[in-house]
């Protein structure tokens, strides 16, 4: 009888420990990481940019080096970036030849890919958040590009004749 009681107590303790170890972690799904408005920040003399609104701080010099192979001094007066639904950051600066797609990691932004904008880049770029993509606008020409984590496509420009609308 005593042996059966010990076995029963052992089983109860084992089941209790297994139940405690099978605790489920909380998961919140369908998270939209996008920020609705692009950030436009100026780097300091060491290349640091700080976005107070979204609490992001990083150094632009690695991107500048990728563009110019020079980090002796900061060569841009502004950096533009926006975060998409998937959590990736899209970064560029005036006259940069690329848009850089970066993934947030612990204490770093990790390079994912870059999209070529041409030999001279865009003099006046701007990002817009759209439903399922990031839109890059050349504010000089009005040309727009659709950016996703997988690709960049040039959007067709709609040219309307004001005389036809009267």
C-alpha cells in the first residue's frame, strides 16, 4: 500500500512538472509594423541620425560608404527612411543611387537588399506608405516606384491633358 502511494505521488509530481513546462507563450499575430509617414533626418558630423518620433538612432556612414566609397566626412544633409508592414526599413538620401532595404535586428540594421535608382539617383526622393507596399516618389519628375521586400517596379505615369477634361 505504501509503495502504491509513493508511486501515485511520483506520478502526480511528474504530471505537475510536465504541465508547468508546457506553458504556452503568448503570440500576437497580424502585426503591422509600418510607420505612416517617412522620417527625414539630418546626420550630425559623425554620421549619426536620430528619429525622435520613432525612437531610431543609427549611423549613416556604412550606407554612405556603399554609395561613395568615402567616409572621411558626411556627404549628405538628409536621410529619408520609412518602415513597411513587414518591419523592414527602406532608406535613401538625395542623389543616392540605391534604396537600401534593412531588417531590424538586436542593436543593428541588417542589410537585406538594395534597389538601383540609376547613375545619379533621385535629387528629391520621398517615401509614402501604401496599403501593401512603399511608394518612392521622385519629387522633381513625379515618377513613382513600388517597393516591396521582393522587388522594385517603376509605376506608369498617368499623363492627363487638362484641355480634355473641360
